[in-house]
C-alpha cells in the first residue's frame, strides 16, 4: 500500500470531547492505576515505569471508539505513536500487506506497528 489515504476519518468533535472527558476520569480509577503499576505495554509487551505509559484507545476516539475498559489499554509512547489512528483490523491488514510486499521482493510499507515485529 503506497498511501494511508484510504482511511476515511470523519471526526465528531462532540463525541471526541465527551470520550476524552471519560478517559480523564478513568485515569483516576483504581482499575487504570493497577494497569499502570503492572507496567506492561499492550503492543510490544515490554515493561515500563508507570509514568512512561500512556492510555491508548484500541478503536481510536476519532474513529468512533469509546472510553471504556474494553477499549483502553496501557502502552508505551513509541507504540502509541506508531499505532496512530489505526483500528486493530487495520493493523492486521498493514501487517499482511507488509508480508506480501516482502514475499514479492518489494519494500514493506513504513511505520510498521511494533506489535507485529519479526523478532
């Protein structure tokens, strides 16, 4: 895939504001604090001090995701930056496209999410 232009993002500013407010409240919860204390990034699986982890929405708020326990995970800053606005399905598609490109001798798409690294 040469471009990320195929991803249609139609932001609903009121939804985003509402969900960000919910996320701020969840950050204060014992549930979230316990996840931070474990210190494990959801994507790369590495251990980090709690202050180095961020709150990530699996389905991004800008894509209609909600600030609920089932949609929020702790992750390191690098993984959060790599994930961007992708959904889990899009991350899988990106991985498959990279694998197909490699098999065809092409250069894989840049910014491969760390959860799909080959090591």
